[in-house]
């Protein structure tokens, strides 16, 4: 098949126009990753490395102290997570799951769950959250139905 000069020029132009999308990169060494406490949750810190957890989609690290527990809750944002350190324990629909470092999990469509970082080692997670981060407690777990977000507590 022969390609004419115009086809080649158009192909190169299309590649050049698309290349900023393909060449985007976020490169961050550990010295630039800043962890902050999460209001309303003692034992959790987060570091957003891309996007804005308070405004929409983002990528962030989350550290939990060994033994940290969160009662039944859900998140508005679908999120996809890798366990980097420690062992996470979840209860979903009455079934317990133990996920050691190297494991993966996701919660979508506001799936209710409990969360715990097992004793013995702090847990570190990496999150791909598709919307603003929040934690919505189950009405039975917290009578006043407080919503805790990455930017504060709203009642």
C-alpha cells in the first residue's frame, strides 16, 4: 500500500498533536511526598500525589497505624487500591478478607465495608480514586450519620 506525502504529513501532525497526552508524566521521589493527618480519623495520614482529593479524581497514598479500625461505611468515589505494606482486613457482606502487602482491592458503587489494619505493622495503600474522597458512615455505626472527608468533618 502506498502512502502519499499528504498522508504522511497528516499522520505526523496527528502524532505531534497527540504526543502531549502520551508524554505526560508525574515523577515524584519520596522527599516530595508529604503526608497529612486526616481530620476525624486518628491513626490515618494521606498524601495526594496527583489530582485533588477534596475536589475530584486523584491518586494518593494512605497510611494507617497498626490496629486502626473503621466501622461499617462506604465511599462515594469508586476506588482501586494496592496494598504496599501491612495487612488490611475488610469485612464485606459478612465475609472477612485479609489482604497482605502486594494485594489489590477495589470498592465501587458505594459498597459497604469495615476496614482494619492488622496488628504488628502499619499499613500503606496506594489509591486511584475516581472522584472526591469521603467516608460515609453507616447509620447504625454512627447514629448522627457524620460524613468525614479528606478535608474535614461535615455534620
